[in-house]
């Protein structure tokens, strides 16, 4: 079992402190971008990094991400162990902006440390984390469910 899923001292169904949330976010490479599409909630899987209070999502140069410039978005990430059905979920919320290159990215001052860089004009969707919440969870297993 992955060590970031269920530390021995972690309470099940308990709220996580900010530092724990950041540590857990940094332990995974993929999450779900949450946004609105025609006033309805929408979710899109993305890769991301979480350096120094920011969420950094590579755009791969896709114009689809342009819609999120200057909007409020969220990123949810988590992990659930299939055997024990225990794990965690973290939600980060903030106002996003599009960034070209690593200028203005916290923790990526050295271009060799930039995530997913293919060239100096690589684009990122970035947001400063304005709200961060998380909790440990134990999912119920209905009687007779042996999955």
C-alpha cells in the first residue's frame, strides 16, 4: 500500500491541516480541474504541480485552457486504497491565470526545474491557492460487496 494513503496516526474521516493538505497534493501527479461550463459544474483530469502555494497545470499549448484565464477554478486530488477503502481528498481553490514560461511561477526560478517544459514558450494554467481543505475518508462497503 502507498505510504501516503493511510499513515498509522491519521484519523479516519478527519479534517486535514493545511500542511498535510499541501504534502498530500505534492504526493500525486494528477488531479481533477473543477470549473463551470455553461453555469454547470464540470471536471477535467489534469497533471499538476503544487509548489509554494500555487497549483501549476501544463496546458500543452492547447487553446482549450484559455477559457480559464481570470476565472475561479478548483483542483481536487486524492487517493483511496481499494482494499481498505480508506484514503484522502484535498481541494484547492483560486483565481487562475495563464502563464507563458516560468516567469511568475513560485518554486521554478531555475528553468531546469520547470515542470513538463518542452520549450521557453510552454504555457501553464496557474492559480494561487486561496482556499485549501482536505480530509481523510473511509468509504462504506455495503454488506455482501467483496470488491
